C-alpha cells in the first residue's frame, strides 16, 4: 500500500514540477500510461494532467490517476493468496505568483478497497539576489485510513507530516546546484495488516510458523539531498545527486545518481544510473527465535538491509515545434522511458525455494517500470 501511494506521489510531482519562484508553470496537458512489472506484482494505469494559467498571477493544475494492481509477490504467496485491486487518485493544485514570491497549495486524495489517503501540502518560494538564489519552504500533512478487505470492521488511522527546506543557487552560467532538507513524522498504524513475521517452530514440518507483524506507532525520518546540474557547450547536461536518509527505526540510507541528457534535433535522450544502499530496521528479523520474541517485529523486505541499482533510459520527441506551433498548441512532445530496477536483499530469505529453515537463499528482485506520455503546451 505504501509503495503504491509513494509511486503515485512521485508521478504527480514529476508531471507538476517543482515550485519555482518568479515564474508560473506553462499551460500544458499530459496523458500518461505507466506499467510496473516485477517480483510477482503488476501495476498499470493511465494518468491525465491539465494545467492552466488564470491571468498573470494564478495557475491551476488537476490530475487523475488510476492503478490496476495484481499481486502474487513473495510476501503474498508465502502467507496469503494473490489479489487484484484498483486505486484511484485525484489531485488539485494552485500556484500564486506575487513579485518574486510563488505560493503553491496541493490536495491529493487516494482511495482503494482497504486504504484511503488524503494529503494537503503548501510551499513558498522566494527569489533573491538578482534571481540567482531561490529559497523554498514546504509543509505537508496527510491522513490515512487502513482497512482489511476480509474484515469490514477493521479500521486504523495514520497521520503524516513533512517539513522541507530547499535552496537553489545558480553558481555559474553553466552550473546550478540545489540543497534540500526534509523531516517527516508518522504516527498511528504504520504496518501492513496482512503481513506476517515468521518464527522458529520445531513442532511443524517447515520448521517455522507465522504471527502478525507489530510496528512502533511513531516514526521520524530526516533526509538531506544535494543535486547539481552542469550544462555542456553543445546543449547537453550532466546531473549528479546524493541523498542521505536516517530515521528512528535505525534505517540509514545512501542514494547516489548520475544523469546525462543529450538533445539531438527534435529528440532528447536521457540515461541515468542510480545506486541505493540501506541498513535494516532495529525490529526487523528474517526469522525470529520464538513467538512474540520482541516488543516490535516486522518482516517487510523493504525494511531489511538491501542494495539496489537502477538504470533509466528515456527518449523524448518534440513533434510540434515551438517556433511553428499547430493550431492553438505551441509545442507537443511524446516521451517514453524504462527504469530497470535490481534489488539485492541481504537479510530476507526466499521461502519459495523450499530449502530447510535457516538455509534458504536470499531473495533478489528484478523489475521494470515503463512510462509513455504525450504532452501539449498551449
């Protein structure tokens, strides 16, 4: 559930773009299709976004996004049955420009059979020092309602808050850098109501039994990221990014990426490599020594120690030239991308291998994420 929500929020952020002080976003419309395939999970669906300026000071944006999910992942096949579901998300946003200050407010509502989520966010960006520096302050508040498809009386709440500070600086005519700091807090029911942990049990043939997972009711995380883009003489660009993450569950993560962007006539080619490494949560165990061995317990593979690698390939073709236009469209483009994801889990066993307890091979995940979208500016 959290993965799907995060993916959708990232998609909305990709299409709407970051808050930029001093300039309103251009009028545009996007029609997108996305597909995630990997680890027994398939997620696909459309997304439609429309942005329009109202006068010289206001810009509004709306987004409709659908997920069709079918899952027979390793978490599901070892403790439950495969399932299918549908999730719908609606997003609305407004930008208000006054001088060198831009204020942005967004609302996101997501619903599915056993999980509802609502998020409100607000940010203020200010250009300073001859528009060479931009300072952005942001706040987001969210509420989640967690249910169970097999128990209509089950209801748990979760509240989320996020504070962010961003500083963007033009260093030279070819170099721009950005520093972002985020603090997030979660409070409430933070685990998956369907997921179980396993513990050693010599009285059963498999050598282990299952019991429900139990997470702490609070989580605070901090992250700092640094990104720099250098524009090359032939209109290409190189971008490097690093992000450090730490939380009160003892997870520490390091993420680094390198991107190369190369325009060629009406085409723009992008290649990006990403590396991520993290430690595991303090209450995570692949195999607990006994039932109720600890106050908190979890076996979500995303909370384990892991290393991931992602290679992104993207190409964009501008089929309506900005200098010629087409009817009332100023510009049009089509973009296709694929993200090839590989994750090595260092402390999560593949129970489907059927090996004796404690000697199962470690799980490895390969996944592909496809996106195709058409954009029109008007």
